[in-house]
């Protein structure tokens, strides 16, 4: 992100006062004092920005840092909140014991642990509500973590307002957030097959391999890790560029240096939650 910080009042497009964005601001304003579960992604960035406009200093962004969340994500979250002068805290957590073998309900178990920690800190800060950035598109994907949010009483203002990802990106662009076109990202556990032991070394290997892709400006990519095999998923439109001799050679060399023996390109291209195809009863 390179744009200089702007105040919300100066940055907002004036024709948005009766827009879905303003409805979101009014929704949050009624909550009085909130903690925002903030990952730094497209959804939570707009949410914390709107919350800050609605409630000013009665907002704290809380980011959870675990071994399966890359450091660069935390750095980007810190940059965003500093840019807009939003109070921000980072909670450091170890890998929860209940997910060390990557069970199919991992997302539910993980969300329960992470949001319990966020709620605990929010209560200490005097926040009346914890809010997070789920949107209506999340209802059509395999999202077991949403059950944990419901059980804990976490509020999802953008979901409540019926906002989808396309709307969130459009609004983010209109209000000038540099996150508007940020690629979707999921934690590193989504790169590992279910029922596989999670180790710090494996998470580090995946993070380094994906950093290779980032450094080569290959956006929207994943490295699914299958033992000695790195299965790279990228949008199919990027196939021609990746198969050019120079880039392909560089990619092979650098990802092998992360600890893989075989480097493969998935011909189906990038698909959200592709490892979920192995779950019983899950069909494309």
C-alpha cells in the first residue's frame, strides 16, 4: 500500500451518504463500542474503516497472529490501521491443540479458539460487541467457522446488511481503500490435506513457497502441500506466463529450495477450498 493516509470524511465519495456503505456505518454506530476482528483482508478492512467512521475512538481492531498466518499479513494489517489512525492490537496464539492433525472441522475449532481470545480481550477493553467481516457470499461456500461465530454471538454487520464480495470491493474502491483489489487469502492450514499433522516446519515451508509467488507478482495463487509435492494453483489466465521458460525455471528452482522435490501446476487452476473435495459427501 503506497497511498498516503486520508481522513474518512475527505476520502469518502459524497454520493455515498444514502448508499449501502452508509447503511453499514449506521448499523455499526448503533453498537456503541466495538472490537473488530481484523485480518487485513478486503472485508475486514472495509469493516474496520466503517467502524472507525461510525464510532471513532470507540473502536479497536484486534488481529490474531498464529503460526499459520504469515507475518506479511500481520504487517499489512498493522500498516492499514496506522494509516487510518485506528487503535490496533495483535494477539499471539500458538497452534490450538484441537487442530494439530488438521481435522475436517478445523475451521470451526480454530474460529472458536481465536474468537474466544478476541472476546476476552474485547471485554477487557470495554467493548460491548465483537464484529467480523463475513458477507453473504460466505453462505454459499463450505464455512464451518461460521457456526463458531454464531455460538459465540459474534456480529457480522456486512452479512446482516446483505452485502456481497463484489459490493464490498466496489465500496472499498469508492472510499479509496487500497485493499479494494487485494486477492482473497485463507490461512496456511487450507494448503494442507485434512488428517495431516501440522508442524511449524511445514507451515514455514508453505509460507516461503507462497512468498516466492508473491515476489514474482503471481497474484491469487496457492501452494497446496502434499509431502514432496508442491501443487501450485493459479488462475488459468496466468498459465501462459508461468510456462514461459525463464519464469518456469525460476519458479521451480526457488520453490524446490523451500523443501519440495516435485513442483506441479494444477490444470484446473485456482479454486477456493480445493482440498474440501476430499471430504465425504462434498461434490463439485
